[in-house]
């Protein structure tokens, strides 16, 4: 349908009413500022609805630096909400919608739950974290990091607002608790943790092989002279690699 643009916050009210009849409802906006305004106002008009905004990378095409880690974390969380059917209203700025996204199967195959009481093999867990793109550090402070200290595992999952501390009893997950990144003190217990991949593209063997094949197919010259090509081949994620995302996938 074609409707005249309502005044003030009436557009948010109209969209909230439309979402009662059509869901999920996808809203494209002319700018990131408009998207943020609609997200806040629709949530006020329809607090019972799950409203999610897909943020932009906030970088220019082929910049030599990557989006802020918090933005990547929020995007991954939002994409998971979209793909898992837990979103009633999706708001996407037009500029953001122009860029390719990973296939739904990518997130589905790389998202898993860690529950209290289950068995955790630390060697397998370390390999899984590395493959997913998480970075091993001495102290966890931001999304995409993890730390192993004896029977304790600190982990800041992508898409999570808080980090978690896993206390192991031998190989069993005895407790799962959130903790404060500033004081490093535990806060409250939880029953499970959802782990998303650290990036929107795979850097495992299959992903790197597909990237190199697609790169050679699309670009002329000697690829070995391209630093970006060499970095990806070595399992590194150079700055700005997000704009080459289509090369990591078949479709």
C-alpha cells in the first residue's frame, strides 16, 4: 500500500499497528538516525513486540580498518534474532541493506549453547573458539575474547551485553556466572550461554580456500602480491576484510 508520511511520531505508531497484522515486518529507513528513532518509538508504542535494528558497519568501502568490535557483536546478535524467528520488527537503514550478508546456514552451524552440568573438553573448546574467531587473552574485557586459567574459563560471547565465567569441576561445567569487566568480580548465575561466531565470515580451512578461489577468479594479476590475500591464507583477518565477505561463500 502507498500511504502519505505521517507527522512526528505517528509513523512509528502506524508501523506498530501494521506489525500486529504483518510479522515479521521489515522496515527500510533513509538513514541510520531514522532507524534509531523508529526503533525507540516503536518500542514505546508496542512494548510487547521484539524490535531489532541492524546497525551499519560505520566504515567506508575498502577502508583499511574494520568495524568496532561492539558493532560486530551487535550485528551478529541481530542477525541471529532475524534468522531464529525471534524478531517481530526488523529495522534496517537502506545503506546497510545494500551490503551482502552471510547465509542463514552460516550462523546456524556456528551457534551453540553451553549449559551448566554439561561436559567441556578444554582442548576441543580452545580449538572451537579459535575456529570461531575468538581471541585468547590474559584478561577478558570485550566481545570476542576468552581466557583459560586452570579450571576457570572467562568468555565474552559475541552478541552478549556481559561476559561470563565458567567454573569447571574436572570436565563438568559446575557454574556459569556473569562478571564485571572492570572489577573482574562475578555477579549472578545463569543456566546457559549462547555462543555466536566472532565474525560474519568463516576463517576456517574451507572458508580460506573458498576465499582464495573466488579472489583468483575475480581479480587479475598475481594474488600472492596482495597483502590481503596472503593474510587470509594465513588465517588472519586484515582490516576492512568485511567488504570482501561474498568471497567467503558460494552464495
